C-alpha cells in the first residue's frame, strides 16, 4: 500500500498545511496528508468535530471571504501549502487570489473551475475537443426548452447550468416531467444557477469516477472509484451527494482505462492548455460506461465525496508530495501509485430524512469497533456542550475499511456500523453490491 517513491521528493518546506472545507472529504485529505513525516500541523478551515481526532490536525477560524484576515492568518501560521476542498471557493477564484499572494495552492483557478460551475461551458468544451459525452442543447428560455423537448423522440435529462449542490439534475420519465423540471429551474429554484438550462440525451451504463491530479500539463491518476448516488438500496430513490463508494472499480480494466486516457483525459488537458487554462488541482471525471464506450457525464474541479474518503486510505505518505508537485507545476507524470492488493470501501451514515429535511443535534455513540484498517471520517458533526459528538448534517459519518477483497471490506464496515448509533441513523446495506461475491440480493 504505497506510492512508488523513487521519483517523489519534496521540493519545498511542507511543515504547515491548510485544508479548506468542512466535510468527510477534507478530513480524509487531512488524514492522508498528516502521514508525511515532514508535516508538523494540518489546519482545517473550518473542518468539523472529527477533524481534531486526526493526528496533527487542528481547526482554525478564518473568514475566507475576508481577504485581509485570510492572508494575515496564512502568514501567521506559516502555511506552506493550501488545499482547497469544495467547488464554491474555487469557483469564486480563491486559488487565483492566493497564488497572486505567492502561496502554493492545490486547486484550479476560476477559469479551470468553470468545468464544474458551468455545465453548458463544459459541454461546449467537450464538443470542441471531440470528447465523448451525451448530446446536448443549451437554452435560455422555457419556450426554447419546450421546443427541444417536444421535438425529441425520448425524454431528456434536464440540468441547471450552474452550481446547485448536486441537486440541479433531473432525470424525468416523461416529456411532461421534462417540462416541469425546466420550468422549476427557470422559475428560480436554483437562483442564477438556473438562468441557463442544459438538456441532454439520456445515456445508460454504470458510472465510475476517475481522478487526475494535474499540474497544468502533466497528470497522474488515483485509483478509480464507484459512488452510489441514490438514497436507497437497489439504486432507488432520490439522488444524494453519495451514499457510499468502493475503490478501485474493477469495471475499469487496464485496456479500458487506456481508452479513457486517450479519448477523454488527455484531450481534456490538451483543451485546457489550448484555452490557456493552467489547471493545478484534481480533475474529477464522472464517467458512464456505455455500450458505445466511455462518456463524460460531468467534470468536477474537486475530489468526490465519498470517493475521496474511500481512496485516501490507499495512499501512503507520498500523497502530500504529489499535491505539492501539482501546485508547483512539477509533476513528472510517471509517478506510480501502487495500492498493492488492498481495496477500500466506504458507507455513509446519514440523518433520517436526508437528502430532504432532517433534524440534527443527536448524540453519536461509537461502541466497540475493530479499528484495524478502519477509519471514521466525520462528514457532518459538531461537539456538544460536554464535548460529546453530535450530528450536524445530512451526511453524518463516513465509515471506511480496507482489506484484501471487497467481501472482507464490507463485512467489517457493516459489523462496525452496528456499533455506531444516533437517533434516525440510516445507511444502505448494499454498498459495493457490484463487487461483493458474498452479497445476497435478498439480504
Ligand atoms: P451530474 O450532477 O451531472 O453528475 O448528474 C447527476 C447524475 O445524474 C449522474 O451521476 C447520472 O447518474 C445522472 N445523469 C446526468 N446526466 C445524465 C445523462 N445525460 N444521461 C443519464 N444520466 C445522467
Ligand atoms: N460523489 C459525488 C460528488 O462528489 O459529486
């Protein structure tokens, strides 16, 4: 379980690292980063209650929108590298600002973040670079949307153009539902994010997430992962931020991955370069494996959640050095990430009601868990008055395990989950069903 370190050495001082974000994703990044012996402190802004359980980690309060305070604090804490977790600060140009102030940053500038914050821009980008994706129409009025929906022989996928916390995508079953979806977006359900609507041909196949760490020109791939977006077992119910994941995804054989690299990943990076976008961060390729080959469903400018929690325990201490190389434009591109024969799985425990309305503030009890190759990354927690752990979000805990095979991984994850409780706890019991040989469909 290590990255082949023959050509990975730190380029600069890496004592104090700062991670921006508050979810399970950021806690797992902190967990992987602190493994590096060069690191003295990992600061999380704002982090959550789980952040301080992680070795070397501390939460600090900084208003990242107050640029003067931000620069003062980064200097005060002598921050050597900043990792920006979520899409909103990236879309707001935080990485550009920090780079101008001479900080080392892992995360794209506003121009690169557009891959995520404008779906129509990303679709046009793909069309220009001949990158396989579903056919699409960009519309700016309900009338135009209706014309296209009416003239299409089958229902279309309807998407708000801008950021919508993962909720701006509708997959209607009828034309009637398509109209309603377009109408609610144009009526302001997602604010300005819905000024433009993207209509897409519906494509089919399993989905897989591929992450490329990119230094502007070169890239290396992390192990692939499969997310479980639907709330309920058998992949039913509403879309969520992600209910669990496993990594690597055996669906992506070496040959198939070669196709993805040559048809999707390299053309994406070439097109970024052609547009003079110096992308220093992770590109998340949300792919669908269709009968006619891999297609891009979406790009994100950040790590996936819960894919990140699933992949980070497969990284050894050199992970940090890869982030540093990306931030400095110094990737060689042949750094090998060798996860040996370990695989990883993650199950998300949510509050009852998520992804709709839910209550928080319930105490979390963690009993007698088997902690070997097992991590709990808090997704939405806070500390109560007595220092006890309390639920504080829709997604509450990310339960992550590693082992030699997926059966063992999920056996342990679910055994440990039985030891964890809070009022209204909900999780899917079938995470990893695609790769669990012992999984009984009638479980
Ligand atoms: P997105 O936020 O664009 O990733 O969309 C959320 C989810 O909607 C994806 O993970 C897919 O399951 C589904 N989806 C998005 N676009 C399409 C499409 N063109 N065809 C079929 N399903 C889609
Ligand atoms: N797991 C899906 C996402 O992070 O967007």
